[in-house]
């Protein structure tokens, strides 16, 4: 990237807040019937709300790589947790070259540890992982000895069959304790992340640029009592009973209605995430920095709660594992531009991949609400769950053929209407998307439109390769539902 020098038109700061797994459909700001985002609705009175924002992909690694680089998923090619970006390819490095202090603050292990997405930042605040294979008694069985995630019953059986069952049981208790602390030496939650961000901000001289990735709305859904307005203990029991990730459990016979009811817990978690944003924005306001800061509040992807895919109805959407439906791609996007305090709503589709371009416009002093609204189509895709992943569905009630990628979507804006063309294999369909709550079938050659737009995407040359995922990180990925 070219990096013109910092000049007087530049803002003091750049702040990206990613509310992991928050979908627009469950945000009160976007017409949802529950008051899940009371602060964002207030903030919208002075900020720009993008009604039709789309995540470039449906996984943290893919979407964050697009936000970092400005490239579409199929241009940068990062789709696995261990994939890495080449040096000098991100907006954060560009900002560092311009004289900004940069910081990443997150509990998202995909961003902080599994990939190298944290590498561009001068300061990184994240969990430090310990080795899950560490045991009290090396001679006996420990849960970390087995990477197949056998659950409580499987582990208990191994303990009882061990030559030293009492020591094996002690290892299991030790392992559970460490997992409850996140498998880390110094476990962080969102409160701790915000504490560290605020301290860093206060101690930083000159302009700064930071990303906060907050996992409040990511599985498992565990909102604090004051935000848990729609869930109850029974729903928490259903969630606690999962021995494997939802994407495995619900395609292998667990009742779908249990996943559907988990949405009540999720909505409380979304409200909690909204309160986190309020804390950050209020802190900037009290410090007199809000008016001079580009603040972007969004999400990297949505979440599925058993909805049938509109493109392949046999496939049901679970967390954010597959599909290209609006519950996965349509995300909140609220932007406070430096020097602007008038609320505005933008109806045309926009992509989070425009973030580097928006930062560039802000630094040049030319940014306005149209900065995110590119001319031309907006795209989203996922090419996870390919043929090599078919084993995920062994002994399953679900047919792997209905779930495999790649899934692709193109969004066009025509006479005030957002039109979506979606394709997966031989299945293709067109839709109109009037808002975050509705999707309507439409006419059109969706297959040809997707083929045309995606046929123009080329390798951007920003992928470095794949790194190695440490055992402690792999353990946390399993807890979050990423590994089966």
C-alpha cells in the first residue's frame, strides 16, 4: 500500500468495533421487535446507519481478512483458521506507516492466535494460552490426550479403564478447571478487553487506530443476568448439554427446536454487546475524542438458528458454518465520521471490504456516508466445507451434499431495490431483500449473474500460506464450536 504522510486533514483516531456473530435480523436498529440494541438506536441519531451492509464471508478468518485488506474472500483466499496474510497488505500496517499507534483487543482466538491477523498491530491484547495436554499426573490419562472431543461420557470411560483411574480422574478435574478459565494463563472477557483498551487509549500519545473484537454474541450464548431478558435456566441447560459444537449436534439428531430456542439467549447476548459499544463510545465522548474519531461498529458475520436455507432448503443453518443466507451475511453497520453529527440512513448495499477505502477517504478529508457505498455489486462467499470435509456428516441425518460449498451471493441495487443472486453448485435463485427482516423470491438468471461477477475475481496475492495451530488454541476453537 502507498502511504502518504499524515497531514492536518487526518482524524486523531480510527476505531473498528466488531461485534462477533451479531446479525442485523436480531438488531432492534434494523426493525427487530425486541430492544436488543437500544444504544445503537440512540447513537444512530448522530451517525450513519447502513441498512444493507454485508459481510464478505461467514467466518471470522475470511471476513476479517477482507476488512484488513479490502479484498473479497476469493481474492485473498483465507478460509481456514490457520491461514495467514503476507506482510504489508493490511490497512493497519498502512496506518502504522502514517504515524498511528495500532492496537488489537480481543478474545477471538481466530483473530488473535489461529491466524496471523494480529501481526499488523503494534499492541495486541488477547488471551495467552496454556498447553491443554499438561496434566497433574503424567502417567495417567488426561482429556487433552485425545483430540476427538469425546465428551464427558467418553472421557469418564477412559479414566475408569486407565491403570491409575484415580489419577486419571484428578487429571480430568484439573482439565475442566482450566477449560472454565478458557484454557488460558490469563483469561480475558469483554470487560477485561475494554479495560485494557481504555488504558491503552489514555496512555497513547498522538493518533491511534484500534480494533475491538467482542465475543459476547458468539456461541456459547451466556449473557449476564441484566441482559438476559428472554432466556431462562432451561435454555442454558440445553446449551450446556452439548458435548460437541452445534453444527455437529443438530445435524446428528439433536432436536432442532432446541437450537431455535437458543435464539432467546442470543438476543440477550446481542443486548450485552450493544452495552459494550455504549461504554466505549461514552468513554470517547468523555475524553473529548469522539468527534475526531472514525468509529465503525459492525459484525464479521451473522448466526443461524435452524433456519432452512432459501437456496438449498434441505440445508439448515447452524451457527455460521455454511450457507449464504441473509441471517449470515446481513450485518449491522453504524459509522460515526469525524466532523459529522447528523444521522443518516444509506439504503444501497455496502461491503465491509470497503473499510480500508473508507479509512483512506477519512485521512484525505473526503469521507462522507457514500464512502462505504461502492458503485457496482457487493459480493459474499464461503468456500469452507468442501469435499474434504464430508466426514463431518458421517452417521448424520443430514446429507453432506446439501451443505458443501462454495456458496456465493451477489447483491445489486436497481431502482431502490436490493436484488440478490445466489448460487451453490447447480442450485441458483434470485431474491429481493427490502430490509433485514424480509427476503422475497424474485425473477432473474441468478446463476449467470454469480458466474459473471465471480469470474472477474482474481488472486490478489496477499495470502502468505498456512501456519500451525497450537494445542491450546485448538482446544479453544473446539469450545467455540469451530472444531468437530
